[in-house]
C-alpha cells in the first residue's frame, strides 16, 4: 500500500463541526428526491452520519455518496462514486448515489468539459473514501481497545481477527463522524481493486427505463410558469420592437416582454456566449399555450452593430469581436479556400528544418484540402432551466455543464452575492459541449425576477438549433514531400477557420518529419461558436489521418506500417522538443487495433477497410472501419476501437462511451452540417439536420482497452475524432474515390 | 378549453385543455407523466413515442381531441415495477448514456416485439430507425431488443 498526504481537496473532508455530534442531515442535497438513486429498494437508515463532504453512512451500514460533477451521459454519476466506494471498501450494493449541488467549498472542478471529470477527481475521490475508512477503523479500535493496525475491512465490515470481533460500518459511523480527519492515508494497490475496473450498471438505469423525472425538462413545481424566448431569425440581427399587446390576451398567457440577457458593457465570462442578446419573452401557464403565442407574436428585427465584448476567464482577459453583417456559408467557404501555402495572412505556428528546400528537392509532392461545416450540438433534450428568484434567494435547477461559472454570471447580472445563489443540477439529456454555455440559466433567472414567480424556460428544438454555440467551420490544407525512396521528408499544413482554426502544431505527425511547417489564420464571425465534443480535434483528426492515408499510398506502404514507422522515429529520434504526445502509447493503440481487426491477415483481403489513430484529451484511440457500398451509401459493418485511457474505471460504461463516440463521429462526418444564408440558419429541426439513425449506424462495434496502470485520462471525447478518417479511408477502399469535404454524403451522392 | 376524459395506463384522467393540444403536452404539463419526452415536436425523433391501443404513436402529433376512448399506454404504464422484459433487457445491456431518448426507444421496441416476436437484425435496425439516439447507443439497443425477444 502507498501512503498519501490527504492534501487534495482537504476542505471537503472536514466535517461540519457544529453538527458533528448528532445525526447528520445538513450540507446535503435533500431537495429533489429524484436525485437519489437507490437501484433497488433498500431499507433506509434511521440516522445518517456525515463522514466528509462526499459521503455519509447510515446506522444500518448504507452509504450515500455525492457525485459532484454534471452528468451528461458520460456516466460520471456511476463512475465517480465508484472511486469513493473502492477506497471506503464497501459493497457497491450498499451505495446510494446523489447528485451534488454546486459547492465550491467541497468540490473541485464541477465541470463536465475537457473529458476531465474522472482524471481530475481520481485522487480526491479515492482519498474521500480512504479517509472515511480510516476514521471508521480508528473508531472501532477505540471501542474494542485494540490497535488500529490489527483491524481489516471487507465489503463494509470491520474485523479484528484475534478477538473475532466484527462490526458493519453503520455501527461505527456515529463515533467516526466525531474524529479528526487523518493527516495521511493509505490507498489500495491496483491489484486489490474490487470496484474500480469492474463494470457497474448506471445508477439511474431503473429510473431511465421507467420514465421517472430526471431531466431538467421534467421539472414541475407548484406555481411554476412556462417561458419561451423568441430570438432574431438571423445571426447579425437583433430585436427592434414587438407587439406584445396582440398576444398578451391569448389563452393562458401571463406576460410578454423584451429582455437583454447580458450587459455588453460589462466583462463577461468566456462561457457567456450568446448570439442573441436582446430577445422577446413569453410566459404562460402551459407549454402549448405559450407555443401558440410564440407563433402569433409579431416582432421587428434590425441589423446589429459590431459588438466587442470583453471576456474574462481563469484570470485572463480578452476581447471577442462579433462583426456586423449577415453571413453566408458560400462566402465562408470562398474565404477559407483563398488561402494557399505561404499566404501573407498566415501566421507561422511551428517550423522545423528547411521545408522550402525539402519541397524543392522532392521526388513527389502530394497536396490536398479538407473542409468541414459548422455543426449544431443537438442534445436530444433542448436547452431549458428552472429559476425561482426572490428578494432573499436565487434558486436555479437544471442541466448545465458549468455550474460554477454560471453562478458567477448570475451573480454579476443580477447583482446578487454568490452566497445567495443556489445552483442545482439535473441529469442532462446530452451535453457535447453545448451546455457549457449557460446563457439560458441567466435568461431563466431574469424572467423569474421580472414576473416574480418560479419559471421553467423551455427552448423548442428550433430555438435550440438556431441559437447555437456551433462547432466552427474549418479548412486544413496539407502538402507532403516524398524523396526518391518514398520517405516523407517534409510536411506543410495550413489551418484556417471561422472563427477558429483546427491546428495542433505540436501533435503527431509533428516530431516525425525533419522539415515541417504549420501555419494558420482565424476569421471573425457573428455566428456564435463554442466547444463541441473534442474541440478542433473533431476535424483535425479527420483531415490529418485521411491525408496520411494518401501519403502512405503514394509511398507504396501499408497505412498501419507507415504510421508505426513514423511513431518509431518519434520515439528514437524525435524532431523538435515540443511534441505533446506519447509516441509509444500511440503506437500501442495502433498495434492493438491491428491485432483485433486482423489487419493484413489472411481472409481480410476483400474487406473494404480504413484505419486511423489520434491523440486528444490525454487518451489515444485507433480505429479500423469495415464497410461496403449500397449504391452511393456506405453500409458500415464493423468498427474496431482500440483505446488507451489509462486505468479503466467502469469498463462497460467506458465501452458504451466509445461506441457512442464512434457513432457520433461517423454520423456527423457523413451527415451533419449547419449552413447559413444572409445569417439565417438553414437547418432548424431534424427534418433538415440529418442525424445518424439506427439503420445507418455500424452493425457491430468492437471496443478494446490497452491494459494500463496509468491514472485515468479522458474518455468522453477521444473516441470521436479518428473514426471519421477511418470512415473516409474505408470509403476510398470501397469506391476508389476519396472524400474531402464533410458532410461526406454530399460528395458521395454528387 | 374543453374537458377530455382519457384512459391512460389503465386509469381514468380528466383534463381541461384546448382540443388541439398534443398528447405530449397533456401528459407532461397536465398529468406530470414526464417519461414521454419532447425532442423535436415534428415527428422526427421518436422521443415522445406512446402506445395508442397498443400501436406505437408519436404523442407530439396526436391531438387530445383525436384520442376518444382509445387506451393510451406510456413508459410509466408498460409494467408495474419496471420489470417488462424490454425494460429488464435495457438494464442488462446497460443501454442508456444520457438516457433522454430511451423511453421512446423502449416504447417502440415493445410495439415492434408485439408485432414481430423474433425480429432479425435488419428488422430491428429498420423498425427502430424512427427513434434518434443522439448519444449513439444503437448497437446496445439492438442487443437489448434481441435479449428481450429471447426472454
Ligand atoms: S417529439 Fe415527437 S417525434 Fe420528436
Ligand atoms: S441515450 Fe442520449 S439520446 Fe439516447
């Protein structure tokens, strides 16, 4: 066993002294019974004892564990409590999980973003369990008058072998709750894990399959009104005037008014992104009645002036520019296409060797351009939030990935100190990055304040899709030089995008080529964008891994061997010092996918397949896609997914995420796009925005993890990026035609 | 506004709403049966799937005035303790990611299996294609439908 100082998140381990003497009820979220998740009916204890900010133990041995991070489908509500339960050394059957509210004094990084939930809580959550176990042991040692060192635990039972004494945790919880938090604590060795690494089912599974209230939209409370917004029909426009009177008397309508969400003159958080600041609001008794008024309301819109908004996050300040004007996808595409290699507008991000000379001496040069459109997140549950704002308190409840930053925004906009703001979380019907941008929470709070009543703000699907924080539109242009022996001697990449580029200049294949040049450019836009599952990687992987496939082919090499040779070079003799990937782990997933898919082995000659590998969010994923064409449409038979994300906490749930990322990557690469004409989004619901459906999805997905002792890394995002390239490369294998422009379906049916 | 008497999950309900109100909002706003989800409102996603006399139906397209004496079943009513074979299979395969689409998926799967107790893979893929899962749980849905068919 290894001894650790209990420094990480120590504040969370210190119990609330004022109530330590008695049964512990304070400090936990008892508010929404829908947040408690006993998988089976269990007998509840008469009394709970809070051991630390993460867990409390009942007098009957039942354990309640708080899950601090937002649950968006990445399964942290199960996986994070597993970490606590492991070190507590209790039975998983004895555990109840609750969704914790925002509490910065107890929890760190209550964010669902950057695939960081598990990695950032790996230490604190295990320590929360281990310190609690230590306190229970200390309490038992005192009661039995035996040395702590002679005590053992197993599945929530403390034993003293010499005397034959045993007790369950509940019997020692009252005494343990009175003890000081230990200074140091021992954590288990990986080989002793009984919960981590062993699949546990979703703690909300039963509620999901029986339709119990879980999600933000399922919130119904006494006196609650329903509100909807009407925003400008085009990016670059804003509300000028509206005829409230005409709809104010419609059945069930209680209030109609204009509203400004943020104040443009004050600094905002980078997560306060909102294209439409001034909007119309309709409040009423029921959704259907409000919808009728929404259809009937007449509003006039005017062109927005240029907006320059100062933003602050993590102590950094910047200015975000939203130019005036009504933008068109065709203009964006023409602008991005106007950049050639070495264009004066480009900025150099990395240069190794002498690329110019290497290209001049090349035996062969391959040059290709890849593009991708804006994409909408399209969480299946549209944006919504509940708010109850009174003079005393601001109470908000719903689905948001960034509760802490949202609280700051509310505090600023409402002029209310944070102590008076309570942010509670529901389960979320998808996130993918969209719910990082919590403008809808501020909107709900402002509406509640205005009408002096609790309210649930509901976006229609159309509101949700046309008021996006979209994935930006990108272009990546590559050229590679091969020498007479077909070695890649130089690589030049130009990454441009609106409003950001998708260029990771220090990732593979940088570091594997002597002469390398990476240049980029970013243009302004008033179409709001934001993080989208695996930001930038979600396009960079697709372009880069498709291009390397063509280079391998031009060099007459097997695509896996070609990549492995580059990775070997990066291990033995890397070029440059800023390479931010681990070439050995990257090669590891490629080897694993090669083995699992039987790449190159007898019997696979006739398969139409493509391969790709990528690194992001500290994890490595490689794919092989097998498909056949049915006319012009690909039928995807098998996808092999090899993942290295360090220790796998909940294998079946991680497999589910890898399957989901695979389907998401394929679906969006084939079908997903948002386009704009004069600022107007051309897709506003699922009839025009095509999402992948069951019959278009891969028939089988085979997921394998690299066995690892490394602390867990990201899992929500890494499976999405590379599969798009594996798909493109498989399409080439089946059709002899390469696809360069997402969504690929446009090129396939052209 | 008008009074409608409805038979839902074997119980009688009375609601006072405008006749064009979709059953989706009657269930959610007026009866707080929130397992039936809103996803698109235009018959594209299947999140609102219920059974009307046993047939899978989109609640967002079904006006309350059209229901008459028909029996409505929602996700809350397909079993008493959440132990319908399809629900059990969903738990066994640990299908959900975010979970938002899953009540609609289950309602479609139940009606698919009622009509065709032993579907082939292709029949499942096509039969379930009206229900979008944004999280991409399709392969698990297929396994769960097959598991339910075998039970
Ligand atoms: S909400 Fe009815 S089909 Fe989407
Ligand atoms: S599980 Fe999230 S939409 Fe299906």
